C-alpha cells in the first residue's frame, strides 16, 4: 500500500540559512513514524490548488512571524523573520485546505496562519500583555522552553493525545488573540495563553502552538498528532 503524502512548506532563506530553503528534520521523522511521506514545497511554489491536488494532507510548520499586515495591524518592533512569499502561500493553502476538507495539522507559526486565514488576529508580543510571556521561548535562539499545557476535556485534541495535561516544547512570542471564524481554543498555558485551536465543524483540523515534532520520538502523546494527520490522510481517521 502506498504511503499517503503530506505536504509541508519549507522555511525560506533567512539570516541563519542564507540562500537556501530548509526544514527541521523533526517534521519529516514524525510523518514517517506515522507511516506517511513528506512532500516539501518552497515559499513561492504554487498555485495552491496544484499543491493540494498532489497531496493527501497538509502540515503547516513553525518558523518566523507572519507580517502583521496580513491581519490589518502595524508591525511591532519584536517581529522577526517575515517571509511574504511564505505568508501568501500558507494563508492560501490553509483557506483552500479547510474549504476542501483536507486534513491539516498546524504547528506553532502554522497555528497562527490558520487563525489569520480565517479572519483572526494575533498577540504580536506576549511579553507586552502576559506576565512572564517570555517563558514561551527558550533562553537563546533555537532553544525550546518547556511548560505545562491544560487541554479542554472532551476536545478533539484531548481525544487525540489521550490527555488533559501535557508538557510541551515551546518557542514562540506570539499567539492567537481574536479567533478566526469557527475556531475554538482547546488548550491553554498556565498564564492563559491559547495553545491550541480546533473547529467543531472541521474534524480534519488540529492546530497547536507548541512543537510536538521536537518530542514526538520519545512521547507518544506528541506523536499522536502526526498519527492523527496520516490516519485522516488515509481516510481512516475519526470524524469526531
């Protein structure tokens, strides 16, 4: 039996990796453990319809910040890593995937992409509005913070992870603020920051603010998110 293909958009060139597209290997390893195959697309690829025609599921990965112009705001001084080509492609892919019912797992930046694609907006810099907001990212670039997350009982996320509390690897300074159309929050950090989104009308969607690919190899609760995605790509996932 052929493996279902999961589309992933890579990071674009940046100061750390100039002149190259790139993607952390954890995403690919987690998809492979779930018995899927990753197909990597670069910012600027398209059109989105052709990309989605070629895959069975979509993974929206982490990375730099969305341009606040995508949700109608001016840029905060803490914004970094804006990639207009990636913003355009991923927002278009998110909208089209949700309209088509394509299974979608959104991670960190990807969670924010889904919210913005559906008309929501973001807290641009958590440290401005949440005491200890910097606790959501590591002490140095590329390092992860660890913190607890509370998952809503009865949520899709709780059913997939098999837990209502989980420790996560985290690296973000932004989060969902006003939620997009049809979205509900299904997990929170201890400081109240929204850590996951889902939609009662869209059983094919899960979005988390943390980095499950970092710990999926050692913690089955995090790997379960990728298992869920590939099961839905095969057409065998729960419609709950």
